[in-house]
C-alpha cells in the first residue's frame, strides 16, 4: 500500500505510472486500475525454480535474473524517469540490471539485510541505529530518506493530523487492526479478550482485509459481541481518529496511528516487526509487551493496564504526533524532484530591480537582519558582487513561470546558511515549503559536497521557527545578546 500511496501522489502531479508485479490479489489489481495506474502482471513461476541466498528469496518465486528480464520487458515501451522497487527478495543485482530502463532508482526497504544499487533509499521506520543501518549497503552518493518523517501515508492522515488532539481522558472507543491478512488470527484473540473484559461504555471497531483467512468467523464473533466489523475499509484514517486506543501489529500502520495520536498496544506478529516495535517502544511511541503464553490473555491483561493508565496513553499519543506529521509523501516527492510546478533558477542581472522592490517592502524588511531601507546604488553593488561570488548562490523560485520568491545559500565552514522569503504578494500563498524544498533539491544536485544547511531566525520569530521546524530543521542553540549603552 505504501507504493500505491506514492504512486497516487505522483499521478496527481501529472506523472505516468505503472505497476509491475508477479503476485497480486485481484482486489488489489482492481484498486490500481481504478486509481488510474498502469499494471503488468508477470507470469507466475513454475515449480522447483532455483532462487538465491537472500532470506526472502522464496517470496519472488523466480531468480532475480529472470525477474529483472521480465520487468525490463514490461517497461520496454518507454524510458522511465524513476523505478521504485519495494521487495525483500530484490537487491543490487536486480537494480543494476534495471538501470537501463530508468534515469534513477528509489529502493524502499526496512530490514536492511542486503545491498542496493539505488539513487534514493527510503526506510520509513525508526531504529536506534538508523544513521548507520545502511552503511556499506548503498552507493556513497545515495540519498537516504530515513525515519517516520518520510512515512508514506495517504493524504487524509496529513489532513486529520492537523485536526485531532492528543488523547486524554477515559477510553470510549477501541480499534482492532492486525493488517489485511493476519495469518495467525490475532484479530480473533483480541475480540475474545475484549469480550471477556466486558468494559462498559466502550465501542469496538474491528478492521480486517477482504482476504483474511478467518473472515467469516470474525464477522460472526463481532455480531455476537456487538462490535462493528469493517472489511477492506477505506475509512482507516477516520476510524483511527475516532478511537482512543488501538490493538494491532507493527508495520506501516504504526506510523498511521502515531500520525493521529492513537495510543497502541502493538504485538509483534512477524519477525521483521520485532526490531521496529522494540525501538519504537523505547522511544515512547507505543506499548509493546512480549507475547508469552496465550495471546488472548496477554492482550486482555495489557489492554486493561493501558485503559487504567491515562498518563501513559497521553504520553504515547503526544510522542506519536510529534514524530509523524503525515508529510512523508511530500518530502519523498521533493527528493524525487516533484515540486507541484515549482522550479528554481539562478538569479540573473534582469532580476535586480524586482529583488530591490521586494527587499524594501515593509513585510520583508521586518524579518531581515538589516531592517533599514536599502538605497538603489547599494543594492546594485551588492547584487553585482553576489552574482559573481562562487560561495553564494541566489535562486529565484518560479511557480508556473511567475517569480514568487528568493532563496540564498551562503557557504560556511560547515555547510551553508539559507535565507528565504516569498514575494510580498505571495506571503500567504503557502508556497514557502515548496520553494525551500526545491532550492534544497537544486543544492543537492549542483553542490553535492554540501551536507548541512543552517538557518538563522531573528529574535523570537515564531512563524519562522515553525517554518524551519516543519521543513525538517532542528534547533541546536539559542544566541543571546545584550546592549551595554
């Protein structure tokens, strides 16, 4: 589903998209087509096909060489800007073969157990060793998008993130969701546990996929207990926002729940979830006990403990909302060079008069280090020197061909300092983030030696503080000054 979320966002920006898969249920194929994506289904493997040494190689069903050849054929009618690969059984060998089919490759991973030949590596999970997790496993020039800031969540999560509040007070609504398949039927254990607890005044929503192996039994049990059963629901964000407590597994749903501040009793239902849940629990993002003994009894015991501990639930809710804001898709698209029509270019002599007018506008002077009105002669001298300075880069942002703002990078000992403002008439347009992200992309492309950006905020400019925080900057210090006379 994370690939579908990314593809939907790309399509909204005018991209032509196509999925290539060897194993995909019919209802998911229909979903792709309904959303306007191309789809090619590769032929299933024959029995006794040799596979390689990767831990999940058997998931592919054919050799990587064969799968690469089939995929190249499925994409052969055009040259692609990007290939996005998300499969535990594919590594650098497959990716290297696919280089001929696209300009760049984005690899999505979260288990870090193999090498990649990619331009961008996306791992949306949170691990204690995140910064070194892919050391030696990706090319030196690969851009790594790490952590839940890049979680690929649908846009309804981003929108609801701004509306929901951190959970406090009594638990009145519980949501149960262990993923679409839930092969070991933890959903059934949770239903039984909640039924035995008989908590008065609590509404229960149970969500399962259309292919859940125990679907009929779960629907029957929900009806008997008075629980609402949702099958293949397209209202996940709405249900999470309405709940006070969730019972579920790890995986992508972890970040959906965090985004909406939903405290969760999370159980490890697959080996690849274990480290994710341990590290997330250590960060205070969820509550994840070990499953020792009867799962039903474990769930019942810990659900009751969470219901009785409002302070813990409130802490988990707060921490989750601080960690995941729902803007991961936008950040990923920015790093792929998709800016909703926004482009940046180097300033030229023809921009001098426009920048002079912008810089002297009261709203721009108010946020500048020098709040004085600039004289034309002084501006001309400054602008001319800046254009030939190899350590300073002045960029003009354009939206649909219209200049809308300025970004300047000044080289420092460690990285660059950034300055940014929108044209006065665009101050409330909401284009600031797109402008900054576009400029950052320009910087990465044209000056890859720059690894760090620093921003200076004047005084207690709350608006600027929020702006840079939203863009992924972290406050590292506060400068103080005192005037003596």
